[in-house]
C-alpha cells in the first residue's frame, strides 16, 4: 500500500534526444496525414490524431514551470504551466494526458520566439476522454531536434475522492472542520492536476509556484526559495527546481499543519507534519525517519539527493503512504504514534511504513521502472528493504520474524490458478492500478530475500549499489537488476588490469552451487515471468534424497481432471537449503529440473528443507518425513530453528488445502505448541486453529465450533492464564498477549470477559481518562461494545478522539456488535463520510463481513450500493479490491458461490472487469472443497482430543 519513482540526465540537447528517445517504446509513425477514419473521435466530433493508450515519443518533456492557486473556500483551483519540450520527429500535434481539467488556453513558442519575447501561437485543443488524452494541434510542423515551449492555462474542481489534486478535511479539538488541498498521483493521476506526459519514462524537472492565503502553508517536493506578497493578502511560494523525475512523484499541499524537525548526520532537514492538535504524535516518526535515512545513505552508498524531506499525515488517504520525492504523504495511522493509545503492533506498523517510503527515495524515485509492468522493482524492493532497515535500526522490534508473514500472505493468493506473474503487461489505468497488489509487494520482496540468502548478503548489497548508481535519475527493467546482481563489481573493485577483485571467496562459493555458466537472470526469470509457487516433494530413502518439483495449487487436487494440465510448462530454478538431524550445517543445492537426487553424507532421522523459511516454496515430505518431524517437535522442538518451526506449521496446513496431507496429520503437529517457546511460532499455530473456528462459526456448524472452542481454551489455558493485562515485555511478548487475550474473549472465556468488562467500566466511569494498557485496548473496547451503553459511548468517543490509532481500535470494537441495526448504522456513517471517514469504509466492511452476524449484511450492502461505491473509489483502486474480497472471500457454500458469480457477471456486463473477480471465485471454490474434504476429519479429531 505504498509507491515509487525515478529520473535521468543527458547533458546536451542532441545527447538528450538520443538518450531519451531511444528508451521510449511507442512508435512515432502515427501522423495525422493518415486516413482520419483510422483514428478515434474527439469530444468535439473531429478526428483525434492518436489512437494508442501510450503517448507517442516524438515530443519529450524537459522542464515544467507549474503555477497552482487552490481556493479552499470555493474548492477549486486555477493553474498554468509552461512545458519545455524537445522534438525528435517532425509532427503537427502534441499529445498529453489530461483528465477532468478545463483547458482555457494553449499556446506554443519556439526557442527563438522565446528568446525574442515573441508571443506564442494559439493551439487548437482536442480532447479524447476515453484515453485521458488531449491533442494540441500546431499550425506548422515542429522541427526535429529543436526545443519548444507549450503554455497551457487550465482550471478544475478539487477532486472529491483520493486521487489527483483533492480536498481533505479534519476536525479540530474545538469541533471546527478545516480543509486542506493535497495531491496523490501514483500511478496515473498527475493528469488530473495538470496536463502532462504522465508516464514513468517521461522524466523532467519541475519548478513549482503555489498561491495561498497567509493562514496556510504550502509544501512541495523541494524547499521554498522565496515568498512574494500579492494584493489582497495572498502569498505566492516559489520552490526550488526538482531533480529529474517522473510525474507521479510530483506533490504539493496547501494546509495549516504544524511540524517538528531534525537534521540527519549528512545535513538533510527532516520534518513531520500533522494537523495542529496531533503535533504531539509526530515525535516517534521524526526519530525513526532520521535513523532510517542515515541507515539508507550508508547502505546504498548514495546520499539522499534532496536538501529536505517532509513526511505529512493526511486525514483522508486510501493507501498506507505515497513516496513523493521529498514530500511523502501518509495515512495518519501510518505516521502518527500516540503512546497512550498506540500498541506494540502499531509501532511496528509505523516503523515499517516509514522504512518502506524512505527506501522508495532510492528504489522508485532515483531509479524508476520503465513501465508499470515492472512496478515490483519499486514495491518489492521497498518491502524487502523494510526487513533490512528495521532490523538494523530497531532490532528490538524483531522484524525478522514478522517478515515471514509477508511471504505467507502472498502464498495464499499465489497458490491459486488466478494468480499472475510478478511482471505482466498492463496498459489501461485500471490494469495499472491492479498491479499494486500482494504479488508486486510481497512476492517481490520474498524472491529478493531468497536471492540475497542465495548470493550472500555482501554480494547482494554490492549488486544493489551498482544497480542504483548505474541507473540514477534513469529508468530500469528486470534484466538491468539481474545484470547488476550477476556482476556486482563496483568501479572501486576493479584493478588497473580490469579484473574485479571484490570477493573471490563469494564468487567461488557461488560457482559451487550455481554452475560456472549459470546466471542470476536465468534463475530469476523463472520467478518473475511465470505465476505461482513451486512445491518441493522430498522422499528420503536411506542416504538418498529424491527431489521433485511441481506447481503448488490450493483447491485443485491430484485426482482432479484439470490438475495435470495446470502443471504443464511450469519449472523453477529453486535455490534449495536444508539441514538434518545430524548436523546444523546449512546445505545448498539449486534444483533446475523436475527431478533430482541428493546424497546425504551420514544417516539422519529427519531432513528439513527451506532453512529459516528464506525460500519461496512449499515443502512436502513423503513417506515418513512428516511423522519424523512431528516426533522431533514433540520430543525436543528446540533442535529445529524457530523460523523452521514456523515454516513447518505453515507448510503442513497449506498441504492440507492442496489435498497432499490429511488434516489430522497437520492438527497432530499443533500438540507440541503447549511447549513452544517462540511467540511467532505459537501465534502461527494458533492462527490456523482460530481460522477453523471462525469458518465453523460463520457456517453455524455448531458441534465443531463448540468443540474447537473447548479444545483451544483447554489446550492453551496455561499460556492464556500467564498473560498479564499490561504493556510489559518484548514486542513479540506483547503481540502474543494481544492475540491470546483477543482469542480468549472471542471464545467467551469467562475470566477474560470479566477482566475486560471490569476495565471498560472503570474507564467509562473515569470519562475516558483512565489509561488502559495499549496492547489490550482493542480487546477492552470490543467487550465493552457488546452492551448498548458501551457501544453508544464508544461511538461518541470515536467522533471526538484525536488519536487515529485509538479510532482504529474503536471502529473495530463497534464492528463486533451482534446487533444488525448497529452494524447497519456504521455502514451508513461510512457511506456518509463525516463521522466515519470514507477512507475507512473498506476496512469497516471487511471487519463486519468476518462476523457471523455481519457477513450477509456487508455482502448485501456492497451489492445494493455498488454504484455509490464507484463514485467514492476508482474501479481498480485498492479500496474497491478490499471491499470485494473482504465481503466475499470467506464464503464457503455453493449457493453463495453462485450469488457472487452472478453479481460479478452483472458487473462485467456493465463493462467493469477486475482480476479480483476470478481470485474471489476461486477462493470460495477452494473453501467449499476444503470443507467437503476435511469436515469429517476435523469433527473426528476434536472428538478424540477434547
């Protein structure tokens, strides 16, 4: 839920033409002299001279002078721009992107006209809204290799949604509603704020001027150079010219926010902005940003290239954050930290989102992907760098263990046939928006982590540095990254004879298991250009290990007729790691064929593949393999590494979903958890048992849900009873406490309900002044919300609270009510967007749908309000995808599958198509098959074990 950017320099005009034009893939052979009937029709009925979604490469932007004057009373803006462009081929039109802008005037000057102060020639403007493009028709053909200046005056309303140049509101402690104007351009919304060449390759410099009232502050990517006083009390801020960058990274904001600031060790001024009443929640973000920016400068061996960095908490923001160069925008929950209401997991979230966006200042901003098909180069890297940076700067947060869930989350999607390759074609704005998903972010990060583990940390880091230095201010694609990582010699590593001496030992080690002629590219394209995840099947036979790779599929079993066809043509180069019962040594092997055999040096009782879960693959141990591992866990689980135990728990339940293991075998593995000493491993095991409970509860399969409840409370009673209602311990102690007490209260465990109700009563009696420990705050609120008095009190507090972390906890608690009229009221408030902001509607629907009393209500709400939802959120937006999947993907009956299918078909008949439709249908089918296959086993196992 974050973003990315880039740029490049060419020194002279001719050099620039060669540099830039050669990188643009769209042909320049479309001329208006062709048959006009071959072209689309502009909004005025005339032929529009361009028919492609991508812009032509005949005119290249070099520099934008942009002036913007937003009016926060009338909620509109007037603006003008002067774009310096270079012409590469003779043409009679200039095509730009523009969406929902009223163009009032457009003129063109040649470089010579500009030099002699001659006025520009008026241009005819044609509009083609279907492609969000305008055409500027020039009176005479533009001459190749010359520069021109395009001047455009335009105006528009501040957008009502969350894209382009839009309005946001917040409420002060005194109850006053205030307005700010903010931008959010990624991926294709800069065109909603100013006509532009809105594609990542068209990098340019931007000089921005903003007119405002004296009570407001204006912010942009660069520091302010000067402020001019105008008549009528208005002020005009002029900002330094930016470095070369893509349009989606441009940002400007007009607000009345306050800030705190600090200076990094290299002299960069870092400021955290928030609404005035929330300034006291900005201190942790400042501390974290300073530490993380210092870390990245050292790690990448490249200084942050701008003189300042602002991070600002926006009251209305749909994603987690956006990495605009020098002015990063955040949802309030992703930046602000309130010690009184923010929990350990809140602190982890804020730290990781800051780390993600700061990583983008290099990955995405300094080096940008050539096109959106490779957005993973931005997002996957930023997700991966969270792991490296947070581990280095905040080791106490133990982020290493949290990263496993990044991979486990995407495996759920990637094991469906409806998944997609990491790198895939995307042309329309909706298709581009859909690329911002778990595959780009999470799978991208996980394969990078696997590659780092394979190459070694030092070689991987050197490869990254080479990639960033080579492509600074430019654009890159997959192959550029693999080349840098294959030959990670920096200039400083070469001897006078041209021989790289960076790390002969590392090179030698690599050749041992890569093979002399193997390339990183050859291996990694098997992970980026084909969808899915491999299954490694291991069969031990004495001293020999037989290996086989397949495509891992959930919900499609070996006995199903389609299984074989879905396996064809899938082959990965898998960098395997394994350890054995007889040795702690980590063995390595690369599996490049469907089958292979390994010889073990000594007799061993068990083998564990995917050491520390660094690899992106599932492992199935055939024969007695799983029995041997389960026996070891029961005898002495500490002989296996903590992350290996987490990996085993994950894989065993995934294999059940694929029909490769029986559920009772996986459940037998959970017996050892009563002795588990690792909080992340214990949480992983509990998460599956809790998942089964909620599945049974939603389907009202009461005999199993009651037995599961009894088993959980009986089997985990000692560890539940050990939890204190406090904020003590390490971050994982605290997250375990939150999870266990939440589970206990969800299961109506009397001591838990009693303690939470007691704390809630004391808190209400104190008029909200009592400080409840932050790790149990959500639990206390959820129990309190079960009474009408408590629910109403919480709703009142929700409206008044100045802590976004607290508001999140209250909203979750309100959504747990068992009264449908209360849930209906929440949904109405979310649609209205005043008390509950529209940005929170998707999460609210998701939370309500997960409860037995709310699942049908949420689903009906989406169907009945679909048209209204599309007015609030763009079709391909993250919010719409969350709304769709959050209200449907938990269904597990054939009648619900048919209901959802018919709804999706009706949307497609209206022209709305999203990849999420197929993912949801496949997920529901998988749920149905899981129940059919495993319900009797689960029922029997619980009868024996409770």
